[in-house]
C-alpha cells in the first residue's frame, strides 16, 4: 500500500460517521396515558483509531485478525506498509467504531510518515514473550510513536503493552520483567495474549474501549 492509498483509505473511514436516530418516547400524557413519540434522539458514534505497534514477527497481524473474525494463520507473512480493519463495538449507552491499524516496522516500508500516525487515539505496544529482542525493541517503538504522533497529553495517552504468544512453551521474557518496564514508563497497563488461541485478545481491545469511554472522539 502506498502512502497516498493509505491516506485515502484512512480518510474514507475517518469521515464515515453514522448517525443513529432513534425515536424518543415522552412520558405518558395527562389525558390518555398513552406514550407519545417525540423528537428523534441523535447518537453519534465515537470513531477510535487504534495502532498496533511492535517489531517484526510479534503477531500484530494475527492479533488484528483474531480480534476481527477469530481467525489465525500459521503461515507468517510480512505486512507491506499498513492494513486496517473496522469493528463496531457497542458499550453501555455509547457506540464505538474501532479503526484498527496493523503496521510493519521495517524501515524500507516506512514511507507512510506522519499521515499514518495522525489522529491516533490509543495504541497496543506488542512484543513476543519468546523473543527478548522484541521486548527490548519496545523502547524505540514507543519513542518513534511519540515523535510522530505527538499526542496532546503524552503522560496520559492510552497505551496497553501486550506480551503475545503465551501459548508457546519456550517463554524467555517474564511477566515480572514486562511489568517492571511498564511501571518505569509511566505505569502503562500490561496484558498477555495468544493470537493463536484468542486468550485475552478481546479483553485487550475492550480495555482500550474502556479507556475511551465517556470521551468524545472526533
């Protein structure tokens, strides 16, 4: 995907706001006691742009696919540029449209530039619990994101660090190490997942939704 194609795809979704119009029912009238249909109430969807960030092979695409439709592909394929899915998430009295972006971290494909990071509302920082170098890479992943996205409130930006592939037996990064890193970097929430069997994948994305609940995202 070229930078121009990515921008066009992003803007097509960014401005596709659906308005849910549902009739409001007034209280019973004094004479007949019948419910009266009143003016329509408009509820605007909250569009939330989510980035999945991390090194090559940590399972970013697999996490996105597992969350999107519950699928997992054993065959590894490098994402060229970026890809995204859209998922509707009703929560209480709100309705969220998640635009989830899967990215590649190879520099030769990083032509997407600032337009890719533009408008990010929250992010998953992913590493592979069986590959310590991907855990060490989180530092540069976070730095690159902050340098390009320039969030208004850097200290309170909603991230979640994800330790992926916990279904594998050859774990080399402990949960304690990861939580220590998260604490050092501003008490970032931490979760462990398996994109293969779905463990905690839904919960991870719902944690992001919870962090956005009550906010107006435009």
